[in-house]
């Protein structure tokens, strides 16, 4: 019965996402990635209107004539979804927990990029364990992938986001699109791993947060529990000084995450459990379609 319920939930999510986004991504091969392709093609003489960044300087130097190298159009996009399901993702006080939002985002991206025969892979970071699902095409594969994501235990403890990103970088054999979905509450060098990933792939870092992580309400004495370590702390939320210090620290922490992501060269999309994440994702897609940046460092 649990498996049937999961399948029904995923089917409902598929209908919701595609009803709202269908018509935005028209065409078999128009998706989140702009441009002509990644694989290098033949070199030819430069013509007025060609992009300067496609100049092949080696051929230009040998021939003393400007040459550009065309790219081969991608007819099959390989997408990898790196989904962080460590203990800190099992928190939520708004519409759902952060891990539920992460699963929904992974499903939406999977539905969008799997059209036209594109292949989808996933790497789940659950605590110290990672699970790699090889890239395949087809709705059956995607639904199975999402079911495995949904079945991960919620009490997974602390994770290693940097190790998960490095594993995904090694596992993705061909250059493609990689989405890293996490709250980025991790003390490890995940930004270095993300920078290396963004050098090889078109990378989107999606950070998921909850409104109660940014400010404390005045609810008297509150017992707070770290979902990764299990440690508890009693906090008097009646104190304006305590609430102010918490809000200031939380704001700085989220700003630091944004700065570190931008410095890697990856695109950045910030989502929250209390917002319409489908609308935020749609806005991101439209920005990518128009060729505008969504968080990359210039």
C-alpha cells in the first residue's frame, strides 16, 4: 500500500508540474541548457556574426586567418540529479519538509529533461552513504528513480556533500546538465567540489531553506534538536536579543552559501518550503532561455 501511495503521489506531481510548465519548454531538445551543443565539430574560417568565444586560436595561429570551431548539436542530453537527503533536510515548518521540496524539484527537473529521449541519472547523498542510479531514458526509469529517492530513511544523520558532488563528477562520463539540490548546511569543502563540477558540466545549485531557519517566533521556551547530531538545546524565544542574534546569524549563513555558490561558476536558484517553488523554477527556466545569468559569477 505504501508503494502504491508513493506512485500516486509522483503521478500527481507529474501532472501538476507539466500542466504549469508545458508550453514553456516546447520542442524535443529545448530545455534548461542554452546554446548549440558541447561536442567540438569542424573548424572553419570566421564569418561576420560568429561568436568570438568560439574562435579556435590554435588553428588561427597556424593559418594566420581567424577560424571558429562549430559545435555539434546535442541530440541527447544527460542530466544528473544530486539530491542531498542528509539529516538536516528532514526539517520543515511550512508546507512541507525540505526533503519533500527537494524530491519535488528533482521530479520536476526529471520530467522536463526526460522528454525527447534524454537520459536522467541520480546520486542520493543520505548521511555517509551515496547511491548512484545510472543514466537511462524513459518514464519508467524516471518513476523508479524518484521512488528510490522517496524511500530513503529520514533519519540519516550528517552527510558529506563534497564527497557526493565529487562522486557525481566522476560518474558522469559525458558533459551534460547537473543539478545539486541541498540546503548546503555542511561544513565541508563542498564549494571546491562544486567548482570542479561546474568546470565540466552545466551546473545548477538549488539551495532549499525553511522560514524558521531564518528567524525565531516568540513562542516562549523552545526545545531545539539538531536533526543530524541529535543534540538538544533549550532556547528562550521571548528574548528579543536572542531572536535578533539568531536572525543575524541565519542571514549571514545564507548569504555565505550564496557567495560560495556564485564563486564556483554554477547557476544558483534559491527555493523555500513556504513559497511556490514551481513559479521560481519557471522563472529560472525563462531566464536561462533568454540567455541571462541566474547567479553565476561574471
